[in-house]
C-alpha cells in the first residue's frame, strides 16, 4: 500500500508566514512548503526587513508587530496570489513606502475588492496601471480600523487578508461580507489566528476581529490537501490501487480534503482516520453532479478523471476558477477535447461525458501547476500525454513529477 509524503500546505504556509511576521516574538514553522510561491513570500518578508531563517525542515521568523523594519522596499511577488494579496496588507499596518509588483500571470489576476476595502480603511494604496491589478504602491501609516464592506465572491483571499490585518489595527475590524467563495479557506485562517492568540467573532455576515496583536508560537504545517487530491484520484482510477496520505485526517484544517468525499460518491473506497486518509480504487467510477464552490481548487482534478466515469460528470458553482492562474474551466475543457472527450462549459459549470479514445496529446498548461498535476492523473489511463510546461509545478510541488512517477510504479501503471 503506497504511502505518499505530501509537501506542506501552500495555503497554511503563506498564512503562517504572515502571522509569524506580525507576532510578538520568534515563531518556528515546522515542515513548511518549499516551493516557488512560498519562497517568494519569504523573500518578500526579507525585502520588508523581517528576519527569516530557513533550514530544510523549519523556518524561523522574527515577528515585528509594528510592521516592516525598513522605510522603503520594492517587493516582487512572483506568481503567488497569497504573496501579492497578503504582503501589501501586512505592509499597510507599518510605516513607509512599499511598492509591489508580480509576474505577468499574477498581474492579470484581480485585486480590486481588497484594494477598495483597504482604501476605505484609510490606506494610501495606488495602482500604477489598471485599477485593481499589480503593480501597486502602499504609503503606509498604520491602520485605524473600524467597519468595512467586502465582496469576496471572486476570492476568499480578500477576506483572509483583512482578517489577518485586523489585530494589527488600532481599533480592530468589523468586516461585512456581501459574497464569499471557498469558505473552508476562511475557516483555516480563523483557526490559525486562534493558534497565534486571536479569537475572531462572527455575527451573521460580519466578521469581528479584535485589536491587540499576535503571540509567537511553534506551528506545524500539515500536508497540502489540494496536492493530495492528485494522488487520491490516481488510486480512484486504478482498480485495486490504494493510496494513503499521513498527516491529513479528521482534524485537518483544509477543506480540500473534502475531495475524497466526491471520490467516495463516485464509488471509490475512502477511509479517513485521525491521522491519515486512504483511497482505494474499486474498479469503477459513477458519474455525478457536484457543487465544488468550497473546494474549487480540486475541480481540475475531478475534470481530469471525469471521462473514466460511467456517466456524465457535472461540476457546478465554480465561476471563481476562471480567475485563477488561468481560466481553469476553459483550460480543462480545451485539453479534454484535445484528448477526444465531449465537454460542455457554462459561466460557472463544466459537464464532461464518459469515454476517451485512448490516445494522448500535448496538454496546454497556461503555466498553471494544477492543470499539469491533474492531467498527469489522466495519463495513468491514456498513454502519450505530455505537457508544454511541465516545470510550472515548482509553484507548489517542485518534486511532483518524481513523486508521481514513484506512485505510478508502486500501483503498477
């Protein structure tokens, strides 16, 4: 029975770096994810004057509740959405002039709801080009706090950024949310803030964050549930194959572990214990209709195995996947059609008919790590699949291809 060692969660590592930088004292993060996104976040903190000590198994961050240690900085956020959205918010709580830019891919991704909310809180934030996109400059003088209205219908990261900021404001925050996707990611944020000494309240659609700052701690990073989805899916499409991921169990913070419930509905054998999750392929997958609003990062994983089901697979309420690293709905549809599948797409849904002719093709990745990792699973059943940019997996899992090749050998594919 293959046991897969999944790297640390990108989402948790990014939040932990923000919390550690904002906390009073030295925080140790154990088993952080080392990838392009998280290294970019750590480098951004260093540019802002924070001390970040990195060893293979742990990172130490000297917190600065008062904000960046430098008066001016130019920060490059690479492809990282958490870096591009969280670091300007962190910098706003300090004092100085801080410019942020990002890759062309990240420049295309939206930021405007967060920018508006920060401006409503009195932050001097200016975009150099298109409003709501990088590059931008924050002229920081601390944040008073108070009440603010936020539309988080495109990305829960906008709400997470404000929640993380709340304890660094002078009066705390009351965040009134008009729309929200990916609720489990917000729950991750609130649970992690609790571990750093802050309790977030909720009154209906209003999140209440007290002032007072964070307390440094030692924080373990759990394995990335989104990354685990590819290995679970590999088991599900391979009769008799079984994959166990330790460290992801009933107490896991990440909502994307809910992907295994979808596999269970399709007919895979799923077991979730306190310390691990196991998926076993039973020799058949059923079609289904599923709402993936809260676990939308795993939509491409499901799309990539959908043709192997015995009926149509329809994924609904995933409009926000159109504004990720690429338009994931269209990318999945285009690549599945290239492989011979019948696919229909709407504004927030995709429906995939069963059956593939069994011949491979080159997958257009659009530089999106999740497209590569998802269609690697398709390649277990369809020979001849290749990728125009296989290396873009470095964003979250630099060793993915080696790990997946090892799994493929273990399960006899």
